[in-house]
C-alpha cells in the first residue's frame, strides 16, 4: 500500500539493466513475513536497494528491520560456523565461538535439535583444552543449550 506524498525521484541510469525502469519510489506499507508486524519500506531505502546495492526492481522487501537484522545475524553465524568447522585445529576460544554459532543456528531453526550433540562434543573439547576455566567459559552456553533441550 503506497503512502501518498512520499515520492523520491529515481535515477534510471543507476537501476539494474534489463528491468522495467521505475521513475519514482514511494514509501509503502508492508507486513513482515516472519513476525507479521506492519512496517514501512521507505522510498529512500528503495532507492538505496535499487540504485546503490544493485538489486533488481523485481526484488521486494518482505521483512521488517528487526527480522532482517536477525536473518543477517543467522547468516553470519552460519558462515562463521563453517569457517571454524573446516579449521584443522581450534583454540578454546574458537571452540566456544563454534558452539555459540551452532546454538544460534539451532535457535533460528537453521540446524535441527540433533546438532546439540555437536555442541556437547565442543564442550568436551573445551573441558580437555582448559580444565581449570572450562565451567566458567561454558556456563552461558550451557544454559542456552539446556533451554533448547527443555523446549
């Protein structure tokens, strides 16, 4: 639903080629596909998407800012998890980070609950690598894991 009197002129030369050009962007009301809340896809934000970032004019904003940020965080957690997964040797800190990434991915339902076994293996590695400090280091992550397993 377009919001009146919010037009921002488009720069046709900066839009992606091969699409039907848009001469003006308007603020539009949208409903987030994730949380269901209403939000506004601002004309200036559209200009940024289509002219600065190079998105095609057929792409559309379907998530509110909070859900987009959460989705970006999940994507970053997955990327970092995969980087850490492929390291031949990991430090205590890297094992903790990998466990935290895995928890984030389970919480977002990107990974299934069976991945909790991977977290437990990482916890065991941390305990072997740093027996003195392990329980303090694992406390917050262990609470998150228990919450997942109890739901």
